[in-house]
C-alpha cells in the first residue's frame, strides 16, 4: 500500500486533555524514559496503550514504522525511543548514535504527521545545549554554540529532532512539542560498567565491587562536573503534565534546577549500595561538559515542580537493580 503525502492536511490544535480511552503510543517503552511514561499512564488508568519492543518494531525502518502507524493510528505519541549511552559509548560508537537516532525520530515524526496524530511529544536531551553556556541553561540557549565534543553526534541528532518538530508545526500546523530532560536515572537504566551514564555505571561498578570485596572502584573523569540529576518517575509526571498543558514550538526544560557534582553523586551511590571501599577518579578520562544545570522557571510557571528526593530515588533505583537487572545477568 502506498503511503502518500497529504499536503492539504492542516490539523487544528486539539483539546489539551487526553481522554482515558485515547490510543497512546510510547516509542521506546523498554527504556529508562519510555518505561516510566508507560507506568505513569497506567497509574492514571489510561486504557488504550500501544507498546512494541525493539524485536517487534524496528523504528529505524521507515517501511515498518509507517506500516505500524497506519495499522494502529495512535491519537497521542511520546517519542522516547533513543540510542543512548555515557561518554565512553558516545566516543566509541559516534556513527551508531547519529544514524540510529536520526532514523528513528525521523520515521516516527513523519509517520505521526501523515496519519494525523493529535499530538506528539519528542524527548530531546540536555547535551544538545552548547558546551559554553550560561548557567542555569535557559531554552533560548539552544543552538547558540557548539555542543560538547564528547557527545556531539548524539547531540546533533537530538537537535535535528527538535527542529523537525518545529518545522512540521510551521509547515503543517502539526501539534508536535519538544521537551529537554536533565540527566536521567531510574529503573530500566543501563548499568553496563563501560557504556552507561554516570549513575547507572556507578551502581553497577560499586555493587560488583561490594560482592567481590574489592578495596576500590575507579570512576572516569575528575568528579568535578555538575549535573542536574532527574529521576525518571519525575520525568514521566512532567511529560504527562506538559502533554496536557503545553503546546508551543519552543522546547521546554524538565529538571530539578539543582546541580550536584559527579563526585557527590558517586558518594551518594556508595552509601546507597553499601560499598565500603575507596573511590578513585581516573583524571585521564574526559569529564564532558563542566556544568550543565537546567533553568526550570518555564515549566514551574506552568505549575509543575519535581517531587522526588534524590537520595530516596537512588535507593529505589538500586532496589530495582537488585531485583531485576542484577538478577537477570546472573
């Protein structure tokens, strides 16, 4: 079946409140952000959720993605699917990160437009902001400078997704919005000891070191960089809030507005895991952006603020790791 453009399609902006029986598709439902959004939707009694595993649907395939959208015709879409990783992964697989992410988001955004999706939310990334940026980072700083070099291919891909949503709003009137989350952690994170983000990697390393009785754990970088750490459950609550209360071409930050150094977050993880050894920082490894804390005044003015306590969120994340990830890899 051919999948033609409909250049006359000019959707009106739909009512802001999703109905419980609306069909909602969460792309990336197996990942850190997407799984949290699914859990929040279920908690709010949304009855008609559509989820597909990577094995069932390869979003890098334009044909498969378009066929899926034609068959399911979702009303709302959360585009949380992404190929992600820490600094080491970004430096090792730059081609994968730019290709996979551009392919997936291009296919989903375009298919959502052509099948008349009422509203789509695209999850960008705070690493898309310029490396040299006034702190805390306001949304207006986007594209005012070059992203940090250690994750530039991924950042460029996420920038392309944000601009694509803006372009489809401008040309077709599509109700597509972009959000920019802070550094995420939580259940369904990647705890791989080489390619994960800071918190996931620290949990994996320190847990194994505790079990093996090691005297020290080595972490990459100096520990000095400041980050805005956002629990995935808070991200999910913010995404649903914005899906119902925000409709603008401008992206909007989701974060805590609080900066915590990688050294301090490592010490917090050490306490939560119960690792008694020493933490050693390998200063020959890159730090990435030295400070990245988001200005959240825009979302706060709309009426949303973060709920979770950082230490409690770390404890729940470690508990989930013990019960799920660690058990599965044994």
